[in-house]
C-alpha cells in the first residue's frame, strides 16, 4: 500500500510539472500563431515582447480538453494574426515571461510562420520626442501619430496603449484627427500629445506604443455580391532612444533639483505697519518644470522681533497639466518692536 501511494505521489508530481507550460505554435503555411496555456490560464492580457518588423494582433481565444491514456489536460489557446511591415520577414518572437493563474511562466523564443505583409504606406504609427538629448528633470514633448491611407482606414478600435516605464508623464491629450495628401494620395493623421521627464541620467529606450485599428485590405465576393474586406490590426511604433544627461554642479547652495522655466515673486503687504499689526509676506513660484520633484519653497529667515505664523503652501496646477503649477506661500509677520527691517533675498 505504501509503495502504491509513493508511486501515485510521484506520478502526480510528474503530471503537475508537465502540465503548467506556455508555448507558441505555428506553421510556415499560416499567418496565424497560437499561444497555448497548458493547465493554466493567462492572468489578464499577456504582455508580449516587442517584435522586430512584425506585429501580432489577438484574433480569438478558445479552450480545449484532451485525454491521453486517461490523463486530462486543459488548455487555453490565444490565436494571433501576424503582420509584417515589409516582404521577406520571418516571424521571430523573443523569449519572455507571462503571468498566469499559476504564477509567472517562461515562454521560449519562437521562429517561424509567414506574417502577412501590410506595408507602412497602408498604416503606421510613430512615437517622437522633441529632442533626443535631455537633462535629468527636463520636461520634453512626446507625440504619437497614427498615419493611414484614407482609402484603407476604417476606425480606431482601441485607445493608445503605452507604458511610460521610468518616465514621469502627463495624461495624453485627446486624439486630434487631420487629413492631408502625400504624393497625391489622401491620408489621415491622428495625433496624441503629452509631456514627460526622466529623473535619472543615462541612456533610455522608450517602450513602444500600440493601438488597434480597423482597415480595409481589399474585397471579397464577385459582382453584386462583392463587399469590402475589413480586418483588425495592432499598429506598433518603434522605440525612441534618448540620452539623459546628469545636471551640472550648480554654483549656488541649496539647489533642490528644480529644472524648468520659473518665475519667483516676493510681495510684502503692508510695508509700513504698527506694532502688533499683521504683515503678510507672500512668495509665489510659477512656471513649467519637474513639479512632482519640487517639495516646496525654501525657508525664510526673519528677525526675532516678529511673531511668525506660517500656514501650509498652496499648490495650484493648471487644469490638465502636471508640469505647469503655481506654488504660493503666505507668511504672516506680527512686529513686537518698532524699527526698520530688511527681509533677505530668496
């Protein structure tokens, strides 16, 4: 009996070790590839790695159960359409880790299949920065543009999807459509804009942006029964490369890391007061910069002949903007002795 239980235990371990796998399957005759989860299921939408010159679009999900020698195996199958930007491309998917209901699992690299060619002249997307060499903390513009032939474009089927990684970013603007002509062909451009900055110096490769679109790729049927063939595609940008430079050593003390274009105003009201009458000293810092890293205004030194009341500073961002802020701090000074006083620079 003990021997039987030991064998049963070893068999269950072997089945468990064999069962929970994730792998790719495909053939050289098909433009589709399948991501197969054996005895596990994906935890959310799988985050696929960037693929050189090719894009995968999820076409459908199915489940299947197999019985081999009395052993049950349940699989979840995700089918992807493979698209290439140019002819002669072989689909090459790097190894990556995918999250499942059984924990993270490694997916081996896959090579094979014949991606369907949909050239950039039909539809493409670009992720562009205003500059490729920036200071740490320097706010820069980031523009995403979807470009498509007017005759092929049908509609957007998803919002822009982009992981900012190490960048601090504002929300993307609403899509701004525009029509133009290139070599006599009408085209449609849809643009989203944002701003960002990097806190740490060094080389930085941005993540690609993706978006799902629906385009016309020809027609099916004949004569009166002919109709347009419409397909869903995922469009992926290339990965911009940036160089983030370390800030130079400042020649002033007390530098706290603020980078941008700022204005500092100091006001005192009133400038003539009686003993016991409150005086308000206001500092106002405003402008565009790396505000998430700006903790507050510097401390102010005043004579001991004043009683000081310092309420909390008020931070007022411009609506919809992360990097345009006004920071105001009012210090109330109550003089306890007569005299003439000079408030120091800030």
